[in-house]
């Protein structure tokens, strides 16, 4: 049996989300506030996972790794706030370019936020520290979940990055409301990662003993097979929503970004169904 542990799930989501925070911040295009949002949100999830683990089902390596993950995210947040006057190079260059274009067309200089070029920017590599530490805890949680150990670890690690990718995609899509001038490259990259991770997520859930046993009735879901087919619907719908989001982003209009974000919102629901419903059902084997 491979046990589903809520503390591990929270740490999984935190690790995946923080990893894809780095994927975006390394491009130096999204504003500082995006990094603050992501580090705060996923850092709190890691801290919550630690607290839940210590209180309900202690796993020393997992829970202390979750504490360290939360602290590392907090350190990255503090460094980013301290260095906020430097801004973000890609965002600054884009704003300056648009100002020059506006001035050339209208003769009106648009006032832009002022940044201090003499100050050091936030180093995006610092965003890698928290997920790397947290990954140790995710592996420990997988090992503690049960046997076979290789399958348990595979499901926890792949699930962490899959859920982190789809959640980060949706949050970044919403960030375009705050920073409408942001290019679509960062969002396209996260959508692409979500689609790529869908396949290994499917593989580890089908890996025996897996969802095939639920679908063919070898494992009773308690609802005459309904939950197994619900998982199948979530699986197909998730990749369908990713494909539609990618297609929406090909459109030139700004509304296409909001359409893709809405699709990703639904994608979070189906992705969590694909991961958690399977793990709940297989927890009973």
C-alpha cells in the first residue's frame, strides 16, 4: 500500500511551485511582485505542511525539510525586497523601449518607474535553494508512504512538479492583470511544462498496482467504478485544457491571455483530480 499523506501533498505543491517560480524569475521579465507572491504563497504551504506533519504523522526528514524550505523561500523573499530598487532588467528594458516608441509617435514622454542601475538585482538562482531542499523532503515522504518504494517516490516527485507547473501557470496568467505589458514567453513556457509533465504523471499512475486495476474492477472504488472513470475524465480533460490554453495564446489579442488563464483555472481542478483521486483510490490497495 502507498499511503496518501496530507503533509506530503502540501510539501509537494510547495516544492513544485517554488521550482517553477525559478523557471519564470530566471527570465528576468516578470515584475518583482510576482516573485513576492509566489515565494510567500508556496513558502506558507511548506510551513503548513511541516506543521501538519509534526502534528499528525511525523516524518522527521520530510517535516524538517519542509521547515527549511519555508525558511529558504523567506530568505529569497527578503533579499528580493531589499534589492527592489534595482528592479528587473527585462521588465525595465521593455518599459524603456515602449517609452521611446511612445515618445517617437506622440512626442510625449511617458513617466516610468525609476530604478537604480548601480544596485545589484535579485539573483534568480536563489529561488532554486528552497525547492532543492524541499525535494529531499518529498523523497522522504514518498519513502515513508509505503511499498514499493520506487513507485511511491516516483509518484510523489512527479506529482510535485506536475501540480506545481499547473498551479504556477494559473498564477502567472493572473499576474498579467497586474503587468499587462509582460510578454507571453513566460506563460507559454509554463504551459509547455504542464503538458510535458502530464505524460509522466499518467505513467506513474498507471504503473502497477495502478489505475488500470481500478478501471478493470480489480480494485473496488466503492462507487461501482464511477471514481475510476472520473479519474479518466480528469486525465483526458487536463491535457485537453493544456492544448486549448496553448492554442489561445497564439491569438494576438490580450483577451487571449485571460482566456488561457481561465482554462488553466479549470486545469488545476482536473490536474488535482488526476493526481489526488488516483492516490486516494490506490491508498486502499
